[in-house]
C-alpha cells in the first residue's frame, strides 16, 4: 500500500511565496548575466598570434614532443577531430583532450575549439586535416589526479605526465548556459530557501504558524505547570 507524505499548510504557503519571489530573482539575474555575456566574450577573445588564437602561416608546426620542448609557441596539424575521439577529462577545472602528435606520441592538450581551422576549407569536417590553435607547454604533474588520468587514458596512455599543452590561453569563453543559466538557477534556489526561512520564522513568532522547534521545558517549569 502506497504511503503519502503531506506537508503542513504553513510549509506550503512559505514555499509558494518563496518560489514566487525566486521567479523575480531568476529573471533579474538572467537579464543581468545576458547583458554581461558580450563583455565576457570580448575580454576572452584572442587574436592570431596569441596562445589560444588561430595559428598563422608562420606558426611552427609541431611534429613531436621534442618540438614542444624547444619552441615557445607552436601549433599541431591533427587529422579531423581525432582528438575528440580519444580520452578526455577535467584537470584542475580544465577540460583536456588526449592529442596525438604527428609522431604518434600522445599528450594532454587544452584546446580552444572555436579557433580550430581546416587546412583545406573544402575538406570534410570529420576527416580533413585541422590546424589547432597556437599553444604553449605548461609544466604539470598529471599523476596527482588519478581520476583525470583514468579518463584521458581511457584508450591509450599518455606519452608524458609532466606537462600539458595550453591552446586556450585567455580565450576561455564560457558557453551561455554556464554563464547565464547556472548562476540564475543557483540564485533562484537560494531565494526559495532564504524567503522560506524568513517567512516561517516571522509567522511562527507572531503565532500565525506553528514553530518547527519548541523549547523543552525544565523539570521546574513542568512541575509549575502541574501545580
């Protein structure tokens, strides 16, 4: 037999009022973050020649790990979107792909996918060679994050665990859902909780609602009540 659980009327009232208030807060935050998004994109847009920006004709084309270690900046020619078909994972809040270099060596790489270009614009998106954004080597101990390694090495192990390639730089643009919707939803949930707590506290203080907690009387007070 099914069991049904019912909230008291005061809880429903406070929740309903909290929800109504949260709708206004959610709309306010959404409008505010939407107006800020264009500024966010402008501040995180990188140009050709910068790390994370489109590679130029004079950007060094890396062949192997030795090239990575001997050049300050570089790019990598990758077959199609091959780097998306291997392992990947989050390392210190950054999404890193398992990138195969032309030599066959595999390294972790943070890639600004907005600035990936085709070698031949007429080639198929999935198979034609792509020019990855300008990158630089960043020293890091990837072995400190076992969960990350298990994700990015899902198919094959990385050739090195002491660095990753940064092909994003200052170009880390959040997608609209993360930048706008996530803060708005969080503000909405917090509003419901805060308004509920305030309304119920006030209501219980003035005797409109029953209190959640009642103070336990001492033995002296209980004896006084009996008398």
